C-alpha cells in the first residue's frame, strides 16, 4: 500500500466532515455547533467500521481451501486496515468539521 491511499483517505475524510457540517447547519440549525461537528465527523468512521465488520464476516464465512491460520491472518489484516482507516476517517472528519464549523457560527 502506498502513501497515496492514506493521503487520499485523509483528504476525503476532511472534505466529507466539512461538507456534512455545512449540510447539518442548514438541516438542523437548532443544534449546537459542537453537536453538529461531532455528528458530521462520526458518519464516515461509522460507515468504515461497518464495512470492516462486513469484510471480517465475509472472510470468516467464505468457503476456502486454506488452513485456519490463513483465515486468522486475513481477518487480522482486514481488522488492522479497517481500524486504521476508521481512525483516519475520525481524525480527518473532526478536522474538516472544525474548519468548516468556524464559518457557520
């Protein structure tokens, strides 16, 4: 995996956090700015965590001819990458939501 995946993932998380806080500012103006920022920043990590869990479920239920150690290795790899991208999405979403939220106060 190259660094470009991490940079693109971070940039998309920042953009999505900024876009969602702007959308929530128009949809839910009665919410406090901090609540809008946290809600906007948490959507992408939730989606990423669900996709990670679905990937783990797919690997564990798939019919494969390899031994048990390969299945454990694949599950550990999916969990590690999914957890890393979930954390990256949370950090990027918080940064994007904080930057865009400053305009909407």
